[in-house]
C-alpha cells in the first residue's frame, strides 16, 4: 500500500532551525512535494524534489533520498508566521499525489 | 504566477440545497483540476480529477451523482454539491496544474468552507 509517515506535531523556538522528516512508500515515484498549510487555509506549494539531494530556496530547504524513501524539510531562522502544518506529498506512478495528515509546527517566542 | 481563485469562500445553507463552487485559474491554462475535501485535523482527500472537455474521474467512494463536476474551459471548473446534508459540511479545495509535464506542482484555490444546517 501507499503510506506516509511524518511526526504529528513539533515545537520550535523563533529564530531557530527545525527539520521535519518524512518517510514514504508509494507505487512508483515521480517526485515529492512539500506544502505549507496554515489553519483554515488551503495548502501553498513550497518545494519539489525528484532527484536525490538538497534543494535550497531561501529559508526553506528540502532533501530527498529515493533509495531510503526519505525526505526532510529544513526551516531556518524560524518566524512566528511559520507556525503551520507541513505536508509531505510524494507522487506515485500515476502522477497522483499521496497526502498524509502533515506535521503541525508550533513556533514559540 | 499560477494563481487559482475559488468562490465562494464560505457557504451556509439549509439541508437539501444544492451548492455550486467555482474554481478558476487566473493567469494560466489548466487542463487538469483537482477537487479535494478536508475534515478538521485530517489529510486532504481527493474527490475527483477533472480534465477540460471530458468527464471527471471520481475516487472510490465519492458519489458522482451527488458531487457534479464540470470543466467546460481551460480556466474554469465547477463542483456542485447536490441536495447537501449536514454530513457534507467540510472544507472543499480545488487545485490546478498547468499544461505540460504531469509532475507540475498543484496550485490551490483558497478553499470553500461549506456548512449545511
């Protein structure tokens, strides 16, 4: 079956760095997306990885290891507005996104 | 770029009413649009995939006669919840991808919060 495993909730301090891990199992693989979803809002696209390695985009970086079925999202210089849920969504062989419940990130001052 | 507009943002209506939700791609052509439903603290659930000019593909367990999807143009898809009941109350979100490669990111509308009394 298809499965995503992320921590349910994480807490970090403003200005710090946090890494949100994701392991996945899919039928085929066409890349992995990270989305941010604030409470009561729709998701917004953060990053896409299809090859192994690190993709950096400002304060956010995403890493992928296809052989391990593993990805992480790294958030630096945390701000209060980063409090949100972070969704790891791999794409299967049919180009369909597989959604988990995401990781709720709480930023404390 | 890649802005998706969804309307209305909120709907409150009586049981038995039909509700139409519009999803528009404002600055790109979207051959494929997706409709999701999300209950509080749960993951996004794909309801159907809509391709312009053809019938939508519904996920298992989603009643196509209850959730009518029309994708008549490259910039507009609509979801009509027919004879809505309180159990249909949820957050409905559409997304769209641009033409081209299938591994494009989905860009989401702002969602519609539907409350059936």
